[in-house]
């Protein structure tokens, strides 16, 4: 039989290499274009390249991803997809050669039957892993859309004549090593079928599906007649199905995957930031990035009353809601009822504490994301987690609330929008102090509300002296009326420093 040049053979290499060369050699006399996709094994890859094969490096262990990478590497009308541990019979090869003479009218899949060797035993009955893709011949057609093997969305023909001999796992250890990968694919496949499963429905399915799968393999597919191998296969395949449901919960519900897939449906966002003024300013970075990455979405903010001026002139914000720091349960319920009427799609509680968490729980919304790294957060649909460096910047922590739903920040800087009256007052005040508008002005606030955050006044004094002497900058300290003694200490040791004493909030 003359070799075929109008089909690209793509061999997915994963795990054991004991059959890879044999698979390649059994095909090279029949097909001109053979590509292996997988982690590079120098000794084998060099031999394959010497005999006219190609090797694409990939660290993925997902068969579908390996096949897709091979398809993307070269444009052909026909693709023959298989694994590096199976051999095609002569009848099957001839059937493939006959099939590629056809010209289907649409993208078409020709499946291939497998004769499986499992735990060194040739299975008599068709026991195949639930979440393993099957080999086949693919006609790509004239459709320019990217080919995705998961799920098979193209037209399916009958099985090709002949079969492949597939060498599955040799040992139970090898079987268990592949369980996690198969569970991952199972979660992805379940998401493709039903992307909006809630926790309750998923829990019920996780209980029922493994039992049904065991019954199907053990009884209907006659795994019971395969003895030890059939028992192991049926038990492990049921375990894979169960773990696939757990992974679905972790990846798509708890991990934010469902929201990522429905970002276009989000129209209203509520941001809760019940903290001090500095934390409120940091929240403006989240607002800015949402406005850039989700144009057209309305953003509302709930904050303490003394922080409202930070947000009220922001053109990206539709509404600002205030709450007293000493709000009673009646007050919080009133605010929660008011905000529930707005029917928000998602709540971003940027700093979850008792008050903000209770509010987020009471306000009705499709989803809620609460950031709480070192406390157990019960009222959140997505778990951000505590796996990060202890000194992670607060602005990065806030931005994690949008990263988890697939929004990658573009500009992390904060922004304030001052009114004309505020700008005019500030200019007059600085002119009165004698600030030179042609020089840079650095503003510092050496006092803190919590001693654990104190950087010490001596360091601020050293920094101020260095900024003035070495860089020619101007330094201004801002203090509340209760912090006048700290202000006096600064001006005593840094004569050139300017000082503002008055209301800060």
C-alpha cells in the first residue's frame, strides 16, 4: 500500500514510553506525516526525527490538549489521532486509507475500536475509562473555527473497520497515577455539559453517578466476567467519576470558574469596603480595573460615612451608600434591604469582617466574593484562600477579588477625583504655607491608629531629611488635632517640613 501524504498522524505521548517507538514504526510505512506531541525524551525523539517524524514538546498530560496542539501545528484536511501505546491492525490502516479518499460535506469524526490490554490482561469486554478520549480519524473540512476535541461537536460516522490494540496501565500504581488527570478531564467535561450546576445538585450527582458508573461497568459491560482486572477497573472508574464531581466544585464553583464563564451576564456590581480612609482609597484600583475590563457595568459602593467623599465624585461609580461605624442591627438591616432591591449580580466584599460579612450575607445577589485571608469566611461563593506571602500588599489582596473571576488588572494605581472647590481650597492652603508649586511635594502621615503598624517617627524624620537634602523635594506632614505633639516633633527636627493639623476624615 503506498504511503498517504494528505493525512497528519498525531501521536499523543503521555507517561510510559515503552510502546512509543513501536507505534511510530508501525505507522511510518503507511503515512508520510507523523507528529509526536509530549514531553521531550531526547533518545527517542532523535531516533524519530532521524526516520522522518516530527516532535512537538508539551508538558501537558491531557490527551486532548496534546492532540489539539498537533492539529494547530500544521494544516491538513485529515488528522489521525491516537496515543503512543497503541497499534493499528492492517485492516484498520487499509480502512483509514479508504476513508481519506472521501470528501465529507462537514467536519466529521471516524471513531476507532480498541482491543484493550489492562493490567497485562487482554479484556474480552469493552471497558474504557469514562474520561479518556478515543482514537479516531478527523476530517477538518472547510470550517475555519479552531478544532476542539472536547466535547466532540462534529458529525460522527460509524466505526472504521479493523481495530487498534491499546496497552493501558500495567500496574495498579500506574492506574492510580492517572486518576487525578482523568478526574480533571471529567470536571471539564461535566462543565461543558452543564456549566451552572449548584452545590446541592452537584452533591446529589456526586453520590449517584459513581454508583451508576460502577453498575454500568461491572454488570452491563460485563466487568464481572473479567475477574480481578474488571473489579479494579470498575472501582477506579467510579472513583474517577466521584473525584471529577469534587474537582468541578473546587474549580468551577469554589474556584470561580462558573462566574468566569458568565462575565458577560454581569450588569451590576456592589463593592463593600467598610474600613478606614486608606483602605477606601486602595479600593479605587478595583473600581478602575472593573471599569476598564467590563465596560458598561454599573458599579455601586458601600462604605463608612466618613469615606463617602472619596467615592462620590468618581465618574465610574453609579451610587455610593454610607453606613455609620457604630451602626445598629436595625441600621444594617435597613441598608441590606435597600441594596437588595437593586438586584446586584455580584458583591465584592473587599475586606471581610463581622459587619461587612453579615451585610454581604443579607444583601440578595447572584454571587458574593468576600476576601478574608486568615479567617474562615462562610459567606462567600468563591474561596480566595490564604496561600500567599504574609506581607502581600493590600492593593494586591483587593485585586485578587477580580483576578479570581478572570479579570487581570491593567493599572494598579489608585485614583481620586477632587471637586473644583476642593482643588481651589488646597491650592490656596499650600500657597499660604509657602509651598513652591514648581517642586514635587511628598506628603507623609507618621501617625497610625494601631501601634503594630507604627514605622516609628525617627524613620519618617530620616526619610524627610533625605528627600529634602538629597532630592530637593518638599515634605509635608498631615496630622489630626490629637496628633499635634507628633507634628511638633517633626518640625523641630526637620525645619523645612510643612505641616497640616486639622480634620483628616
